[in-house]
C-alpha cells in the first residue's frame, strides 16, 4: 500500500484517483505541524512506500509565516524521511522550482546551485536537505506550476478572474513549465515503484510540463481554450508587486529524469484540455492549433 500525505491537495487528489488503494491522510489524520505525528503515522501504516504531497504552498503568506512554513515544509518531511529510512521504505517527496533564483537564462539541472528568493523556497530547500540527510531510499521530485481542476492554482485563478473581468494583467517575464497534477501523480507512483525495485535510483529529479511558457502565455492558453472573451495584457513583474519574489526563469532541465526513470515531460496543453473538460468549460475550439 502507498501512504500519501496531503489528501485534500491537488497532487494527493490525483494520486487517490490514480491509485485507489492508496491511503491518503489529511491534516486531521496527520498534521505536518507535528512532525513526530507524521512519523508515527508511517510506523502505524507500515506502507510499501510513502509519497508526501502535503506542503505549506501559500507562497506570499509564507513571507509572514516563515517559521510555520519551515515546520511543515522542512521539519515534517525530515521526520517522515527518517521514519521511512528506519523501516526501509522508499520516500517520494515533492519540491519546487522556487528553490532556484532563476537568473541563469537556461534550463536548470538537478545538481545546479540553489538560491531561493522567498520564505516558501527556503522552507522547501530545507526540506530537501532534511530528506537527503535521513539517508534512506528516496526521490525528491522538483516540479513547477502544478495545476488541476481543484483548489487554488493558476488555471482556476485565471478562470475565476476571466469571469469577472474583460482584461487580465499577467506577468510576461516569468517563464516555466506548467505541470498537470494528473501527470505528476503518475510520475510519483512510477518513481515509488521504481525505488522499491532499484533503491540506487535514489536522488533528486526534475519533472515539469512542456513546452515552457510565460505566465502571460499560459493565461492566454487558458482563456483561449475556455472560450472566454478576455484580453490578456503582458506586464513586467515589477508592475505586479507580491509579498514574495518569484524567479524569472527557473525552467527545470528534466533530461536526466527521462534518461534515468523513463519519465517524459507531459504536454501541459493536453492536461489543460482535460482540466477544462473536467470543469465543463469550453468547448475547446477545434480550430485552435498549437
Ligand atoms: N502547486 C504548485 O504549483 C507546486 C507545488 N509543488 C509541490 O508539490 C506538492 C503538492 O503541491 P499541491 O498539490 O499543489 O499542494 P496544494 O496546495 O494543492 O495542497 C497542499 C496540501 O497540503 C496540506 N497541508 C498544508 N499544511 C498542512 C499541515 N500542517 N498538515 C497537513 N497537511 C497540510 C493541505 O491541507 P489543507 O487542505 O488542510 O490545507 C493540502 O492538502 C507540494 O510539496 C508543493 O510544494 C511544487 C511546485 C509547484
Ligand atoms: C493572479 C495573477 C498572478 N500574476 C502573477 C503573480 C505571480 O508572479 C505569478 C504566479 O502567480 P501565483 O501566485 O498564482 O502562482 P504561485 O503561487 O507563485 O505558484 C507557485 O506555487 C508554488 C507552490 C510553487 O511551488 C511554484 O512552482 C509555483 O507554481 O503570476 C499576475 O501577473 N497577474 C494575475 O492576475
Ligand atoms: Mg500561489
């Protein structure tokens, strides 16, 4: 059995769909603010593998709650990893492109130097370090711009805004790889299985959707595919001040993931069409050519 933390989140919902036999724990069952309770949950369930899909993901709010973000994103994953190492159970943990400063101008390899710009990024980087230090069989999967039909993500945000406005102002100097939660879930399950068969595959991997796009380009695709009549105006990040700074170019180089694990990058446009169908929004214009 696969044990999943973060039942109500985008990724965990997709994991539950893809692996109905998985046991998914929510905050009531395992609060990551209490790391030892998470370790106890692993010992109690004695799973074949653990996937941590829970995190403090409120990037801007984390600037004022860095200690809380650290507890949830660093202390809890470290405790989970230690529990898994003690039981000899593979641990799959999610991290983010926001551990990078994003100023390099080219796709970033998994072993590249990090440099988070935000409290969220710092907390996720500390989580990576704690997982590695536990020394067990593990995979850290860095991903980016995860979206689905559920919860707060860029797709649901743009759809909500496009219902209320006839123009959106979206930054066009931040580029990345949108990642469908459904594809990310499949990748996590594949990695959890591979680690059971080949512990030496332990390591840090990049897994994000393609083609890379700016936030403005992503918003244009969302608006176009949803059939909404909304103008999307490109603006510089400086014109959209936020509490947390975002990397301008933290594109993840995913080539080693494909080589080592056989996981190709998902096409986010197909993922977007699937999400819009799930939301009953469209119809996707057949004439639309990518
Ligand atoms: N979303 C994105 O764009 C990206 C996400 N990631 C990473 O991928 C993983 C999954 O992200 P995603 O599915 O989008 O996350 P979501 O924001 O959709 O969900 C986060 C989940 O974590 C849970 N959670 C938060 N705090 C606690 C806590 N104290 N105790 C227990 N559960 C808690 C939430 O529960 P509740 O509903 O109760 O708040 C929720 O179920 C995370 O590790 C994230 O950092 C990486 C890159 C991009
Ligand atoms: C809503 C909106 C956002 N933006 C900008 C703000 C910000 O710079 C950028 C992204 O906005 P959001 O806050 O929705 O996305 P954000 O919360 O930054 O998404 C991040 O989530 C965490 C969990 C991750 O790990 C990252 O990979 C990334 O996906 O878009 C606009 O320019 N116009 C808008 O109308
Ligand atoms: Mg956000």
